[in-house]
């Protein structure tokens, strides 16, 4: 599965009421991805938080990824 589909439009994102800005290139639109963090990884590190789902925003310009840990 490709990371991006060409039809997808990057969106502006707000985190805690502030517009998210790429820390690398200062761009302000992102592709949103939601993923389940790897359970094997969680087992390996023996940490509970790694079993939560995470949201990542991929900068539309430079592809830098910002991760946010979601709710359980
Ligand atoms: Zn960027």
C-alpha cells in the first residue's frame, strides 16, 4: 500500500488549538495517518503505551513525520 494516494489533499492541522507547523521546513499542510503501534515492539520494550493507536502527520512538503500518541 502506498504511503500517499495522489488524490489525497494535505490538510492544515491544529494541535491543542495551535496550527501545526513542520519544524523542518515550516510548511503547514500535512497528510494524516493513523496506525496501531506495533504490538511486538510493545512486547519487546515491555511498555503499555506502545499498544495504543497513534496519529502521524506527514509534512506535504518535506515528508517529515510528526507522531502523536492517541487514546487507548
Ligand atoms: Zn516539512
